[in-house]
C-alpha cells in the first residue's frame, strides 16, 4: 500500500504543476494534460479505496475508468498540440470502452477475461498518444521520442502489470515502475511543450527580422548608455541616407552628424526626454551626398532598472516628397488667396451651399453652408481632386454637374463657350447627404473665366428641395390613391383603362365588387365600423391581385380591378379567390364582410373599356339583387351575437322577457296571432345597443350628463334602422323605435303619450322594467320582487299604462306566481 501512496503523492504534485502551467499559458493542450493528471490521481485514490474495502466494485470501476479517461485526455491534448484533427471514430470507441469498463466491473469476477480485453483497449489510447508525439516534427527529436515512448510504455506497463499482479494484489516493484514512467511522461511532455514554444518564438523572431530587412523605412536600435552607437540598422538606411549599416555601426558620431545643424537641438532634446517619444518628430537629415531630406522619426525609449533611458528604438521615414507637396500646396494657396480673395469672401457667406473647383478639378472653395449640409469641414476637402467632392453626395467618386462644364470645354476646344453667361440648372438626388438620409437638391452650375476669357474653373450651388419633392410625391400619391384603403382611386383606375385602351394587352378583364350592407353598418355601428369594413374589403382584394392587376376604390362602397392579358376563365378563378379570401376573413370577425362580384372580359378590341366597365357593373348588380338581403340578414345576426357578447350582464334577459310579455298580453286580451311578433319584439327590442359605445353601455354608475343620456337614447333609432333592413323584423321596426315612450309623454325618442303608444310597446316597457330591476345592472344591484312591484306602482300613470300595471300585478298573485316564473 505504501507504494500506492508514493505514486499518489507524485501524481498529485505533477497535477498541481500542470494546473499552474495551464493558468499561466492558458493553452488548451496544457489544460487537457492537467485534467488527465487529475483523473489519473483520482484513479490512484480509487485503487487505495479498493484495497481498503476489499476490492469493492465501485472503486474498481472508478480505478479502471480513471485509467481510461486520463489516457483519452492525454490523447486529446496530443491532437491539439500537434495540430491534427481529432478522428471521428475515437469518441464512439471511447464511449463503448467506458461501457465495457462498467459492465466488467459489476460482473467481476465472472467476466474477468472480458476486463482484460478492456485493459487492452485502454492501452491502445496511451500508445496512440505516444505515436502522435513521436511523429510530431515541430519539436526536438529527442524530446518527442522520449515523450512518445514514455506514454506508450506507460500504457503497456498498465496492461502487463494488471495481468502479472492479478486483481489488485499489491506489487511494490510494479508500482515503482509505474511511478518512474509517470514521472518520465510528465517531464517529457513538459520538455516537448517548451521546445515547441521555443521554436515558435524563434520563427516569430525570424519573421520580424525578415520584415525589418525588407522594410522601405529605416528600422533601428540606438544605444545611449553606457556608450552611444547603433546596435541595429535595417538595409533601407543605404537608400535613404547613402550610408550603409556598416558605416553607421562603425561611427557612433554619425548618428548626430546625419541631423541638419539647425535641427540638432531638437534631436538632442528628443534623446534626453521621454516626453518627445509620444509623437512623430520631423527632422532634416543631410545625406552622404550632401542633399538635405526630410525624415519623420517615431521613437520608443528603452529604460534600465533605475528608470534611465539607455537606448531608443524607432522608425525613420523619408517624407521629402510630402514636404515638397506641402510646400507646393502652400504656394498654390497663397496665389489663389491673392487672386480670389474677394470672390472667396463672397462665396464663403453665400446662403446657398456652394463649392468651386479649378481647371484641374481640385476644390478651391467650400463655403460654410456646404459644410453644414455635408458635414465635411473645409480643411478636409480643399485641394482634393479625383471627384472626391462627390463623396458627401453619392458615397463614391463620380462625375457631377460641375464637371460637365469643364468636360464640355475640353471636348469643344473653345475657351469661351456660348453658354458662359447662362448657368446650367437641374435637380438631383444625393443619397448620402445628412448621414445617409438623402436629399433632393436644386443645382446651378456656372463656369469661371479669367480676364482673358479663359476657363479657369467652375462653381456649383445647391438648394435643398427635399421638402418640396416630398410634398409633390405626397400630392401625387393622394391624387391617385384612396386615403382610407390605400388602394388606387378612380382617377388612377381611369388612367389605367386609358393605357390599356390600345389593345396591346388583350384580353382585358374588369372586375367590379360592391360591399353589401355598408349603409346598414354605417347607420347602426357608425362610420368607423363602416370604414373598417371597407379596409377589410381592400385587404381581401389585394390577395389575388397583388401582382397582376390594378385594384381601385372607385366609389363609396364600390371597388374595381382591371386585369391585362386575362381571359374569362382566369377572371372566373380570380372571383372564386375573392370569395375564398372573404370567407377566410370572416372567420372570427364580429361584422361579416359580404361582396357582390361581377366581371366582364373584352372580346372585341373595338369595345371601349368604359363600356366593359358598365357591363361588369351590371353583372355585379344582378348578383347584388340576389345577395344583398341575405347579406343584411347576416349582418343583423352578427349584431345580435355582438349584443349578446357585449351585454353579458343581462344574459337571459330576452328569454325571460319573452315569457312575461306573452303572459301579460294574454291577460290583457290580445289575440294569439300577435304573440309571435311580441316574442320577436322581446328578443330584438335592444338590438340598437350594438351601436352604443362601451363606455356608455357598461358605465358602472348612472348616466349623469345630457350627452350620455342622448347617446344611450340613440339605440331606439339604431334598432329601428336595423329592423327596417331585414324583412323578418320589418313588422316590429316601429315598436322597436317606440318601446321607450312613456304614458305621460316624457319618454323618447318621439315623446308619444297615452294610447298613441302601441300597446305592444306599453306591455314590453312594464315587463322590461321589472326584469331590469330584479337583475344586476352595471349601475346597481338587483331589487327584490317587492321593491320592484313598489317601483312599478310608483311609476303607474307616468311611465307605465296604469291599466296594464294592474293586470301585471294580478299575474303576480300567489296562485299565479309559480305559473309565471317557472
């Protein structure tokens, strides 16, 4: 057992070492190797536990699994280390081997030979990892061979040792061998890893040196302490200074003599103060041939342990051409400033964005207004050519209107064009202005001439006309589109018919659709509901004609579609699609949409499209004659469902009132043939409430303003209009209108009095009031029967017919109570 403890101690130390290395380098392969050592250490713990607990199956399995998994982790790390892809088969094989380990452990000892097969599979993993290191060529040969052989021998030893020692009989010599091999593997892996890192560093250094040797700029390291002198100078020094690197190495004073005498104080200060190292410094150097050049130096100070600057590393670049360019531009600027000073002042303060280019198409003026428009400061554009002034407008260099002036002059060879006094004016769209928002511009370009009539440049001014253009576009859209449905309007539809009149797109078909029951919806639910129905119709018509035809709203409730290259069969299918889309839309809709559809196809090109439209319209109206009444009935039924849904508080009100109304009518002596109409009245008397806003209908308190009372009273006239539109309800339409009239003439909406109120309405008003009082309402809780009867007696002769109230009270005697309310 002591040898196992020694192995465990060594493995723990190795594991900690690799974990520390993993935290330092953060490399995947080092992390995997550290994990492998940790799992290997865990296996030794399991071996100790198995010995202590007489080879318990769980600890045996833990020991076997740790040996196997640690080998997998070493192999995985080897794949990453050597840069090879992990084979696809090894994961499946690993899972299978792990399952074998568990099964063999729990079935031990009956399947002991099966376990030996498992150990052989585990050994393959270690040998495989060793081979990967032996074949790896980016490291010293000795180190990788030692690492590879150590891993292979370690795996082989685990297998042989298992067979030699039987099932966990302690063999000190065997564990000593395992300890030696594990130590060898740990040091060999570390050796190979460090050799690879060294090779990588060497390659990086070689790459940097190659880069320096081939650079066009001078790269150097100059030693300041203890003695001055170049430690490294790149070959570019010979081209720039005329001195070879060897000459610079040999003469430490040459470093100072290279600098122009007037710039040596600046150079001396730069060497002595780290503050000048932060920015590039431009100095004049004197070449070996005596020629003065401009050089830009960028230095980095090198410090010793006490903070003194002991050397400087840097890059020196020949900027003589740039300085010449700057000098040239300065002269040009002075010349232009002198010649055009007054003109530039005028241009600078022009309210319109303006810029000027010279004969070479370089910008010489860029006023404040154009700075604000483009966001490009003057300093960033003056002197620029190659169409760079087009960037703020178009996002790329391209010819602008101002260039056409100079181009036309070059092409004509005429120094004084005939149009020199007349500016060129046009309108353009600049997509990149205002941070990509784009803008429409009015543009005016004029040529510029000197005193001799020679063309010397051109000037272009702009005005932002985006708002005007957008307004024009909006007006054009409004002139051709319906604002409610966003479809084309009748004007656009007629223009389309005119375009197709020529007969080039035969056959032409026109489909006409009319919304059924729109007036009923407008009159009862309001124009907002009617507008929603029109929008729904537009959405339905867009589906089949999204690409092929022009869909237009040509009237209040009428739509039309003009289709080119469409025969009768295709048009018929399109009408079917309209019907299917309408049915799909009506699923779950409160107010159903009904469309009457008719179409006509031009058979003879001599037939005008106006006549074709009339034919389609007539066909639509023939359909409407058959369907309009049915559509209105469907709408009324939907309104009833809406009322049931909205007026959920009075659920069952209609059914209760029907029974009581019939009982009271019979008791009063009305003939039986009027009972059916009374039942209809009981059911539909409040249908007009579908047109009352929810805030009024469901108000928790009493209505307390004239506007609220007036809004609620509208339900009588709304219900009257609904009933008038449905044949089955026409007989009770007048009763629906008058069912809230009072006996004393103070009811609504007509103010009828006494016998002028239809008896059916007087009967309904008593029963309706009683049922309302004895059931909960949004504005109060229900009353008792006695309280309700008291209220009826109180209002007898004012709100209610006193004779009918007496009859109603007799119905509520004890002998009749059960009969009435059962």
